C-alpha cells in the first residue's frame, strides 16, 4: 500500500499521476483502506462505493483518479440518496446532479456518500437517521453541520475533497469546526439541478477542500450556467486559479461591528483578530463598517427557510418514492409514512414553515421576513461600494460536545448567526482555518465578497493561507 501524504493537494496529486509516479488505482485503494481503518470512529460516510475500483474515468480529465465524497442530498444516478432521512429509504435517483456529471466528465472517482443532518436541517450532523458524525479533532464533539460528514471526511484524510450544500452556513460552519476550507458560491454560480431542496432560494452546492488552491480548482469545474436549473445565472466563469496571486496590497477589507458581539468565544475572537492583523501587515486596508440589520438575519432566515422547506418536503408522502407505511386509507398512509419517516427537527421545521405561510400569518411573518432580507441585501451592496470584501468569524464558537445543544433548538440555531446573512443576500463566502484554541480545536475565518466576485475571496484567502500553516495541521487518529 502506498503512503499517500495527507498534505497532498489535488494539484500535487494530479502532477504525480501525470509523471507516472503514482497509479490511479493505488490512490483509490489508499482511500478505501483509510475509510476502512478510521471511519468507524468518525462516521463521515453513510455509503462507501465498494465497486469503486471498477469505475471508468477519463485518463486526461482535470480530476482523473481524484477521490471525492458527495453529501447525501446530491443525486448520483443509481446510488442511494437519502438526505440522511428514513423518508427516502432505498431511494435511488434515475439521474445525476449536474455537478456530478461535471465531476465525472473530468475523471473524478466517487468514493461514496457523506453523512449529514436530515434534509440539511441542523448545525451539528446529529439529526441524521444514521446517527451522528464525530469531529476528527475531538471525537466527543460535533463536526458542525449540515455538511458535517463532508467536512469530517476531508479533515480526517478519508477523501481528497468533498461537495456539500450551504443553505445558512452548512458548508462554512463545519469547515470551520473541522479545520478545512469551505466555499459557498454566489447563488446561481453552481447548478442546483439534482440537489434535493431544503430552501430553494438559499441552497448552494460548493466544495470542501484542504486548501484554497484546491477550492479554486474544483470551482473551475463545477461552476457555470445550466439550462436545467432555472436559478442558474448565465455569467462568465473566470479561471479562479488565476486569482491566486501574491499581491493584495490596497484591497479594502470591511470589519463589521455587528459580528464581534457578546456570545462569541474569547479565543475565537482573538484568533480572528490576529488573522485580520496579519492581512493588514500584508498590505490590505482595514476599515470598520456597519451592517445594522445583521441582528434580524437569524429571525428572517428561520421564517424563510422553513417556509420553503415545508413546500419542498410536501412531495414526500409515501406515494412516489421512498418510505411507504401500510394503512387502510390514503390519509392514514400519508400520516403514518411522515410520522415514521421524518425526524424531530424535520417535523419542527415543516410545522414552523407551514404556520408562517398559512392564511392570516403570511403578511405578519413570511412577507415581513422577505422585506428584511431585501434590506440585508441592500446593506451588503452599500458596503461593497466602500470595500472589496468583508471579514468575520465563521462561527461564534468552536465545535461543541455531541448532545450539548440538540435538545435546545434555539441555542443550536445561533450556531449559524455569522453565516446566514451571506445566504440571504446571495453572495459568496469562504471559511478558512485561522488558528486553534488552547483545547486544540480549529477556528474559522470567514471572507465575503460581492455577488460573482469569488476571485477577491480566493485572492485574500490564498494570501492568508500562504503566510500561515494552519491548513497543514491534521488531527491525530
């Protein structure tokens, strides 16, 4: 068995393949062995493709032989795709998501499906019907969510990279808690076709990787217009790797006062401020800004997202696909299937969403939340007239203990307080590692930019990464 360095990046591995210094089948064997050895501790995977060595792939693709794990809410033709929910038991999509087609066209090898919060409802990967995923840095703690399985697999070296989905921070928050890189692209930049919807106006697919370079490389492949997705934007996709240059002098960075508030862990705030100081030393121009409606983002999100979720999940009734409970009447079959198939958090969000859309409450709740969303978007637009990007903590806390917040939904929802505004505004944001606490837990730095300006994000993130070594640290398993 080859000894594949866990610091190897996608581009480094491709160079080794091209030089014939490593065989693609040996890479696959290495990762399958790695999963076999450690995933019983982490539970990042809900499905491992046991026939992976039989997969055919293009020898000259940009991802030839590179292993990837896919979040369990992204459709892969003929493979179980369950959103970590009993309601989709044994469901096998008859088609690929567009991002899967694009990965396969470039020769990527699909290792399997990653664990997640049920239907992406959660911030800890504890609501999965398969059981929780554990954080590779501390197995007693959560990896974040809902893309916790994807982030944990990359952090633990079980996959070279992963795809996740981000509705309110579900790529960035677990990336921060697992010490890896996670990008939420601009809404419409990456096709959502084949992503099983949570909240259609908020969801975005994005990469979770070990380095900023790898995130840019993967984005070159999965980005672009898709006629199958009505929300896809026909905007030219640049070569993101060209943004990875050394010079960031003169880039204007906004630091919003509202993101450094009571409730943020002291060590998280310290590490983020140290990162900002380093970037300032490298030549960026730091400016204090205000995003006053940030305090309303969480409330607006938890009206809009559950409302859209209640509509999207209405299709899961035991008739077309997934679980079907036997009953002597149609209405009883609906009720029994949903009662058995949906978990507690899914039921909570469906009820909340249905209530906010119901007659007499629509104007007071859902419509008002949409107005707040428009104000938040306008505040970001105004800020980007003055600065090129915005820097904040990704999460107010590091990874918390498994079980610590699962019984207190409101406390759990606060985990996404710094990530949600980007989804409401539809702008891109990345989380990169910016240090470790005294308990050896990763801290994430969030960088946001204007719509379709992922290049600025990559440039700033790359320069920070180049001058630190946090991204090279790996958990000892």
